[in-house]
C-alpha cells in the first residue's frame, strides 16, 4: 500500500509513465490500448486510496521545492480536490474504452499521439486537483492547456488549426494577463499563495479592491468559460468526440470551475467575500452567461454546438452558486461538478456514437434514430434529464441544493435564473429525445438501416448513463466531501 504522500506523487507519475509506454507501443495498437486502460485503472486505484484518508480528516501534503519565501510548489489533498481527482480519474477509464471504439470505428489517424496527449492531460489534471497553493495550480493549469492543444487540432485541417488557435490563444492570454498578475499581487500582500481554510486575504483589502482582485482571478481562469471569455469552448468542437468529452467532462472545464470554487473558498475566504459584498457582480454575470448560453443552445442545429453552449451554461451554474456564498448553494456547486461530469460525458459519447454509426451531426437529422440506436439514445435521454435537473438523475440533487441556497440567501435574481434556465434546458434537450423516439425515421435509400456504434462505445455511454442515475440514489461521497470543505 502507498502512503498518502506517495499516492499524491503517484497520481501524477502514473499517467506520465503511461504516456511513455503508450508512445513506445505505438506500432502495436492492441498493446497501446491495453496500456491506456491499465494506466487509467491504476490511476483511479491510486486516487481511491486517498479517499478514506481525506474523509477521516487528514490533509496529506507533499512540498517539492520553494522558489521564494511563501512561494513554493506543493501539493495538498483537501475535500474539493479529492472529488475532482475522483471524477477525472474514474471517467478516464470509460473515456478510454470509448476512445478505442471511436478511433478505430472512424479509422482516425495519429491514434498514438492522441492517447499519449490524453495521458499527459490527466497528469496535469491531477496536479491541479491536488495543488496546495495558487502557484502550483497555475503551473498545472497551463500544462493542461498545452497538453490538450494537440488533441483539439488532432484532425490537422485548416478548421482544426483555426479552432486550436482560438483555444490556445484565449486560455493562455486570460491566464497570463489576469491570473498571473493576481497571483503575484496575492503573494505580495499576503506573503503566501497557500490554499487555506478561511482564506488568506482577511483584512488585507478594501471591498472594491477585493472585488477587482476577484475579477482578475475569475476571468484569468478562462477554462470556466464565463462570458465574454467562452469562445474557446465551441471553437474546440472541431476535435474528435472523445476529446470533446475530455474538454467538457473529465478535465478542462472541470479544472476551470474547480479552480474558481477553490480560489473563492481557500484564497479569498467565504466570510471575507460575504462581508465585502465582493461577489455580487459575479452572481449577475454568471446568471447572464447561464441564460445567454442556453438561448444560443436553443437555436443551434449542430448537436455538438448545442452541447457546447449547454456546457457554458452548466458551468456558470457552478460559478453562480459558489458566488452566492450560502452553505447550501456551495454544496450544490460542488455536487454539480460531479453531476455535470457524468451527465455531459454521456451526451458527448452519444453524439460521437451517432456520428460513428449514422454519420449524422445535426439535430434536424435525428428523426427516429432512437429506434435504430435505442441504447445510445436511451443514455442520451437519461443524461438530458440530469442537465435539466429532473429525477432520477444526479442533476436534480445539485440543482435542488443550488435553488435552496439561492432562496436561503434571498437572492431572487439567482432563483429566477435557475428556474428560467431549467425551462430553457428542457427546451433544447427534450425535442432531441422526442425526435429520436417519436418521429418516424426517413427511409434509408440503400435499404441498410444502421444500428448501434461499436460495442466499446455503447458500453462506455451506458456505464456513464448508469452513473448519472446511481449518483442520484447514492450521492453520499460528493455530499460528504462538499460538507467537509465548508466544515473542516
């Protein structure tokens, strides 16, 4: 058995070692893909060993080195990071299964590079999850951007390169222009960037200054896709569907909202922000992003574009709920990170399965497809219920907590946003389900109607759909970690 400290280091080294072995096995596809799966399973096992330690109240730490006094690269496992690491490492297993079926089914080129970059991205994700301070988080945040860029531009077309340029340009510019100066300033006034229970900025700044510093941090975390720094996300939809699943569920966007919540709770401090009223503007902006992105999703015919704008909206639920600073809404924000992960990865898996089996990309092309692909569209329907916030799916629990927190804080704008956006969610998801199951399919001109996608893809999307339901009935672990974050 690994010690907790060894497990922290192993969580980053296992995917790195996997990336090297995947590269070396590049000429043997079966071996390469076996290494990918084994690496993912080992990583999840390593992360899982830390769960009872954290639930027991321990906060294991590893300090690598110091750059300057109060500025060091170190890792510490706390409840929020524990949940993020569990989500990312667990979903890497099913994403790997799906990726094997997708890459083979579509005869994609450069498959070895794809699996190598995927492993590198997971290593960076673990670094973010277990970052002990803002400096460490910044370093691994940037590494995640760089390691996922080749995945976004995987197809090598002009459209892919253009999408990758928007992806890289927006994420690097926001982090270096906003987050880096905020990091330096925080270190200057607090003498540290450590993530600390209660925050490190109490009595350090006036309310207006605190709000400005918060804005630098929030806009600097471009992966949270808060408007107006959201365009990278739909631009990245040029990537293969397993990459879209990585971006939207496993790593990138989750790294964004995770970082926002972590900075709010452990850098600024809930009480400090509440006393200064420094998050009022953030509630309004996140609420606007939720409604505006939902409106765009409502009009999008391209399925992946609709899902992309749905993600922008769903991410801002987390930001808005955290910015309310109410205990129930913060629990809802943390729970929604988990609920959105399993739900949205299922939706993207389904979109990729439809493309692989039927070569359809538009919502208007999906008439009757549920009769030909019942497993795929059944999983899609379950995940859609979760995004809307209906039982028996995990999204119901997170939205219930967020709505209860908004009402507890008597923030009626947030209450209105949650209710209106829920109706909009239903407006852009339910027509897809209706088309799939209740509209007659067009006649197949070749007389050979398609069936389901390759088996590995169907297994993966069925597993994540089941996870969405199981998380509704058994939400104990994410809820326990969320409560520990608030009551250490």
